[in-house]
């Protein structure tokens, strides 16, 4: 029975010792990944940095900030072999609840215009497009627009 409990995926606080594993996922799923310094700076700044793991190592992660009344998802990722199994949705719902607990009234995020899977997931959960950031993301042939999405909490 204890073995079963240990293999249940959990969401926990990201620590500096997790960054090496998180970077492996980041590089696997994004053409232009965050650097280890980006994650370490986020941890040191006190952002809500979380990992999703089953035993070890982490297979998902996310970083969120919360201002006066608005939460902002800075990044979220699930390792390729764990995708399309509901884990991104679970992690996003975790951040939504955390934002509500912190009294945020809305949540925003940016998603690459070409990332249809993520954009569809965000729409399913209740995010709506509110703007376009022209040339926001680096791309193989220049820059790519970001879709800015918001959800009222």
C-alpha cells in the first residue's frame, strides 16, 4: 500500500535542486527554452514555482506570479511522454486555485500563436483571447506573435 501512495503524482514547491531536471523538460518541449538562471531567479524572487512529480524526477512544472489582483502564468510545461494525459490541465487547475486563494480576480498568460494544443486547453478551461503581442517570441525565422489570454477568477 505504501508503494502505491509513493507513486501518486504530487505538485510541490520547486527547489534549486530541481532546476537541472526542469531544464531537461524545457529543452525537450520548447525550441527556445528558459535558461537555468530564469528558473533560479524566479525561485529567488519568491514566485510560485511548482513541479509535478511521481517519485522522481519531475515530469512537469510551472511558474506563476501574483500582483495586486492578477495572476500571471509565466511558463508551464509537461514532459513529452506525459503529455495528452491530463497533467497540464491538472497543473493549470492547481495554479488557478492557488491564485484564487491569494485573492487574485483574474489570470493571464501568453501562448505562441502556433501552439494550438495549449491554446485549445486554455480555452477549454475558460481563458479568452484579449490581445496579440506582435513578435513576442523568438522563432526559427524571426519572431512569432503571442496570444494573450485571460480568465476571470
